[in-house]
């Protein structure tokens, strides 16, 4: 995405250029160089203002509107060529023709902009627009994904290809966390910024910062979903609530937790496995370890073996939003 500073510089240079051209035209045709300068500056400002009003319109929308306008004009031309207005006076005929062109041009643009690419096959028989590949779709990331730092692992596994988009408000949120007075929030923010910097300079990943105007009145999750809809991108997250909201609005979601559940360990109750116990459990007698896929295992009566690799027997499992938790007992020798 083009930085806002670059766009602003180009706008200033454009206004200066139109002002210079206006001065030259005024000197040659209006016999007043200053009048030409004023007209050139005003013309440049009007063009830049029109560009600002069209900021939310993408090239795809513009192409669809142009195609719809062409169809509307074609239909109007066919209608007027039938001679339906032949017996009217020339002035009345011109006014009615102008009105018909405007009405059907507008209707054609609106219908085209509301249609998807598959519906164009009904208008242009035997021609279908090629669907974008799954791996060519840009991916929009949220704050938690950047903090966790799993993007590189997912990319190396081949589940992400193409461009990664980080909205400006996500970058601002990471900066706010990094400047927090709370040590835990500050550590999370700095970790997210470090992970983003590593992704930005990685030759394997195309990362771009999407410049969005500040809007503190709208929640970050809502802005993420809206931006994903505008860009036609997928949303990469590990937030269960955000994933549900996005799917309700028909935004493609790549939930890391869903991926982890799909790749969960094939361990079943009754299986005996070796496990490194790393920390205490919720109960005093429990110890916790983790499978190679990240699944948590709670081992009963094993608090005295923390830091050791022990042989356990899986007794049961419980599915959760974050994955499957296994419960086990120490295997007796």
C-alpha cells in the first residue's frame, strides 16, 4: 500500500503543476498571469478534492461501474434507435433522450457494482472470469496473531502464500501496548512489534501496512472485519469471537485454533506416551506437559516429577475453544 506521506506529496506536486500551467495559459490567453495562476490552483484543488471523495472506490469497483455505464448507454441507444420519440419536437426529444441516458446509465452502474464476477457470465455468454487462487488472496492479521508470532511457522508450513496486510490501527495498538506502564502489556506489545519487523524484512513474505484513517469510535474487531470486506481478503486470527463475527458477515477466516484442532495429536485414551512435565497444574498434585502439537496434558499425582520426562497413560480428553486438553496418570513401572 502507498504511504499517506507519498500520496500527500504527489497531491501537492499536482497542485503546483496545475498552478504553473494555469499561469502559462493565463499569460498567453487571458492576458493576466495571476488570473491563470488562480484558475490553475483552483482546478488542481478541485481535482484533489474529487480524488478524496473517491478514496473508498477501488479499481475493481471503478471497472464494474464503467462496464455497467456502457451497458446502460447501449440499452438506451437501442431504445432510442427504435424511433419511439420520432413524432416529438427536437427540443423535447433531446431532453427525454438525456433523461433516458442518465437513468439507464445510473441503473447499469448500480447493477454492475452490486454483481459478483460469476454473474457477468450471464451477460457475456461463454465467458467466465478466472477465480483468484486460494493462495493469491491477501491475508489480514489481527494483533494477537502478531504477538504470538505463529505467522512464520504457518507460512513455512505452506498454509499462507501471497501478501500479508497489517492495518495501521493494528500497528498503533501494538505501539500503545509497547508504551504501556503495565509490564505484561508492554512485553506483549514489544514482542508483537519485533515479530512484525521480522516478517517485514523476510524475503519469503510480502508484508504491507494498510493506511487507514483514525476512527477511535469503532472497535478494532469491527474495523478489521469491515476492512477485510473492502479488500476482499482473508482474516488470520486466533480470537474465537472475532472469527464468529467475521463468518457471520461472510468474511473468510483462517483461525489458528481451528488449524491446531485439525492437526491435534492422534493420542487416544489408554495410550502410553513419554511426556516432559514443565509446570504445576491447577490442583496441588497435578503437573502439566505439552504434546509436540501443543496440546496440553494434565497428569494427576505427578507434581513431584516436574522437569522430568515420565511415562504416562492417557485417561480422557476434553475439547475446548483453544484445543483439546488431555488428562493422564503416571504409568506404573
